[in-house]
C-alpha cells in the first residue's frame, strides 16, 4: 500500500498558494485492507474512504471508462493492480494530474509542472472530451488563475469546442452545472469564466441569453464601452473587485438580458429592456435550479436597476413602490444587495470604475425613513385590517416626501 497526495494540494503548493483541501490516492490496496485499518467507506459509485482520525478523503487508485452520456456516464475500476500513472491520466488538466509522496517527491507523468511554469491549462489525454463537465471546470480554473497569467491551451480549447458542439453539455444536470457556475462566479476574475465559455461555444449552449448580448450596442453617452456583452463582463468584474456575495454577482450577470431582445432597428436604445428581460432571467434561473435568494434578487435587479440609477429623481410614490417591492421592512439585506448590484452596474462602464454613486446612500436613507414609521400609534387610533395598511402607506409616503425635501436642500 502506497499513499500519495494528489491534485489541487500538489498544484497549489507548487504555485505557492495556500493548500486547503487535501485529496489522497491509495495504490496497491483493497477495500478490505482499508476497512481493516479503520477507514470509513463513503459514496456508492467508487471506493472512497474517510481517514479514521483526520476525516480526509482517501480514494483507491482507479481507472474509468465512458459508458453513457454526461458527467455521470462512467464506470470505474479499482484494484491493487491500478498504477498511480493510470489513476492520474483520468484527471482533467495536467496541473491537476500530479502526485507527491510523504517526502514531497513529485510524480508528474503528464508534465503538469512544466505547464505551471508555462501558465497553461492543458488537458491530460483525449479522454478529456468524454466528460462535458470539464468545459465548465476548465473555464472556472481559468477564472481562478487568470491573475497569475494562466490561459487555456489552444488544443484544449479546441476539445472544449468539440464538446460544446456535440450535444453533451445538454446532458449535464442543473445541480452539477450550477455548482461549477456558482464556484466560478466567486473567483477573483469571474468574467474570465464567461469569456472562456464564449470562446469555446459553450456559452451559446448553456446561457444563450447572455451570449446574445455580445455585439449589441448601447448609447455611448451612458455606456462608453458600447457593447452590452462587454459591459456585462465589466459589471461582473466590479462585483468581484468589491467582494460582492454570490447573489449580487449572479444578478450582475443577468441584469441586462432584455437588451438581447431589442430589434436591430431600435439600436442603440433599449426601451423597456428591464421588463422584457424578466422572462429570460426566470428561464435561466429555472434551467440551473438556482437557489431562491439568487433567483429573487436577479429578477428584482433586472426589473428595477434603472430605478436605482434614477433614485435621486424618483417621485416619493415611486420610491415607496420600490421599497415595497423589496419588502425592506422585513428583508433589509435584500435591498442592500440590490443597491450593491446597481452600484456595480454603474461602475461597470468604461472609464467610470471609480465614479461615486450617491444613489446608494440616498436609497439607504429612503429605506430608513420608511421604516421609521411607527405602526402602534396608528393601531391606537383604531386603524385595523386593510385600513391600517393604507394608513401605514400614507405615513410612509409622508416620511419619504419629507426625506426627499430634506435631501434636496
């Protein structure tokens, strides 16, 4: 029995990055031997065990063979005869196909260290093209390591293009796709994830609504970058720079989908794109079974982001309707995330990355003013039921009028 540290732990040590999760592969052992040493089995698909003390995962060396469509369409074979090299060759990228023993002696049969030095994301073998999930994984690694200068090797991008055209991407489950998408959006340069998907044709398959934004012009007075797709990437980049949560980043990606529906003869204007885009946002949310908090914020940002930009001009009644739509009285955090998404949208314009966004504080102040209306005095006056609701609304509107007047002086 020989035990090796494999994959990301080896890669990140060579890159000088912090090592968080450690995966181990065990060569020359049987399931019975692992159980005898106190390892606890997990997973029904292939032999993976938890260490009796550390709880880390140890997998028996295995080979795999394509047996069906999609990410799960594989059969695995594990036995003491499977070599370390045979286990490593089934991995996606050369930089993830290295192993080291307890003396940090490196086993690198597919030249991962060389590709680290060359800053290349390169597939290990032609079997890469058997797993459609790897298209998303490579794009995610490109987003993670873009700051270090990594790019996707041309021959790997070509395999990703073939996978995108094969129909295999449609076999991915929503859950697996969302797991990769959500992780990629939380990387330091999530816009690179979208760029790589677009470069290999996968964006057109997975999110045609986002792909349709590229090449669509916007008014240069408001959008010096002009191209809607380029703007979307910049907004996403700003969200990462400002360390926004996943809900905000997802909303930034989808906020302008309605502009992809504008007829060419109406370019570069996009009248009512906010409302037109709602069905597209909902379709993307449904396609990937996106968590509810991300779904809800994306729809609200899509519908109301221009309200955010025009906050200082809004009538008190419109401002009240906006606050009601977000239920700022019970869900203040969601409105705060909406403000953040609007600010990222404003900053995601060429040359305006550092521009101040006074609308943010104005909207926060408006929410505070509306929330300051006390309900108890109205109840003591005898209001109840629908009449109480109307009385609260009148008082909140009065508070917003006073707030707007004070802010304008």
